[in-house]
C-alpha cells in the first residue's frame, strides 16, 4: 500500500464513512473513493463491507490497521514536523523520565533550563526504563532519565549525578547523634515499607540485607518510590530509597541516614546511540544534572 492509501484507509477505519473520511482529510468524497478502490485493487481483496452508505471493516482490514498504525502515526508526525519547519517553529525537545526523577528532580531542573530557553517547546512523559529504551530506539524521545543503566547496545547511558542508598524514617525515630551515623540492616526496626517485586532498587535492598544476615519483612509493599516516601512522611514506617527521592521528602516529617555499607545510586542520561542531542536538549540534561547534584549537597 502507498502512503496515501494508508492515510485514507486509517481515516475510514476511524470514522466509518467515505464522507467522514473526506472531511477528516480535507479532500473530496470521490477522491477518497478512488484511493480506496485503488488500494483494494492493489491488495487484490475488498477491505470493507458496503451496507447502506456505511463501511464495515472485514477481518483483513482490522489486521492491516494494526500493522499500519505506527506507520500512519509516523506519517502524521512527518507532516507536523514539515509544517513546523515551514512556519519556522522553534526546536522541540522530547524528554522521557522514570516517575521517581520526574517528581524529585525534574521540576527544578526544568525551571532553571526554561530561563535560557523560553521559546523552546518541551514534551515531557514518564515511563519505566524498559519502555524508555523502546521510545529512544523508535525515535519517539530525544533523551531520557533513569536510575538504571539498561545496558542496551543501542542506548548510551551517561551518569550525570550520583548519591548513596538512603534510609528514610518518620521524624523522631532516631536521635540527633544517630542521624549522623550510617545505619545497617541489623539496626532497622519498626514497620518496613518495601518496593514491588522485580524493582531493581527493591532487589538491591533485599540483597544488601541478606548479605548482612538479615531477612527483611515488608508488610506494606508499594509500586513507586514516591508512594513509599509519602507513607514515611505520614508516619507509616521506614523505607530504603534512592537519594533523590529521599532528598525530596519533607524535612520536617522525615529523618534520613545513609545505608551501611554504602551503595551508590546513579542518575543516568539515556540517549539513542545514533541520535546526537541538540543544543537545547543537551542544556536541559545539564540543568537536570546540576539540580540533582545540588539537591544531594543540601541534604
């Protein structure tokens, strides 16, 4: 199928009529009919049942729609890009982050960057690291942030900040002297808030405890680091978290101690190996890295 065939086919699949597709595509109804007929002729089979002016897709049409959906999105993206270039629109930076960094570091870093790039369009999204890798490889994002190095041959992982694994407890749990010292697994007490199975940080915590001969018991298990932090702030228990989430906790509600023995946690800038960053994207990464390092220095 040609690109024009795909565009018309998708419009018909979405609205169900020739007239509706014509309105969506801003072309005449005879033009839609002609393109559809040509597509079916090329494929050697009808794609729709014609019933009282409406088109009902055959099973083959549904399969074709699923296979061509990304191509149609890419075509629309190319057209939007062409329109932007024609209108001399400013650069667009597409950033994807894991939820933890999006909440703890990104807002301040983004605000600092915006002062120097007031006109640049920035699209922000959150995904888990596996989804981030796909977005970068497919060209759906320019840069990404994660606490994991995905170790993927098509992805460059550049550490831009690092801190240490941190234990966060409700205010009043430890004395001022205790807060100055690291804490080991055997010194943990009270309710422990755990992270979901297969979470890399959660697995690191369990392995660190078991290395000290301690089998941690988590009666509360959460999906995200932000929920764990919020539970600690509410007094529900103690959590072992990345340093960036710990640094973003309300200081009047929590106490923080470094884990012993020390375990480093890195913030990575992820990019596709075949796609160098634009000036605006690189400066955004620099601002985020500086923000992350600064927030750890103040804790």
